[in-house]
């Protein structure tokens, strides 16, 4: 499994601060985990797309990352 995703910093100034190691107290995050396996027992994982909605709280030590992950599956189209 690997993750891609987005974070919502709110402004260009906040993005510049983030790039320089100055983090906001709390920010939103949208992870997109990808499940990929060659193991036949878990082949069903290869057919789902996943996304998450959550937040990162920099006010705690260690940093707290919380999100819910959802999966969706598109059924094949009929051939007619």
C-alpha cells in the first residue's frame, strides 16, 4: 500500500510557511491510499479505489493525524 494525497493550507502564504517548516495548528488532509497486491488471496483489493478525509493537528507532540478512509468500486458496464 502506498499513499498520495493533498493537504489544504488555505493560502499561498501558508504554503510558503509550510515549505519553511512553520506549520499551522491544524490543517485538513485528503489521503488517497492505493492497495496493490500480487497475492491472489487479496486480489479483491486491486479493484477498489480509496480516498480519505481528515486532519493533522500540529499542537500535539507527537503530531496527531486522523482520517477516515472510504472505498468505492465501479461495476463494469453492460456490453449491450
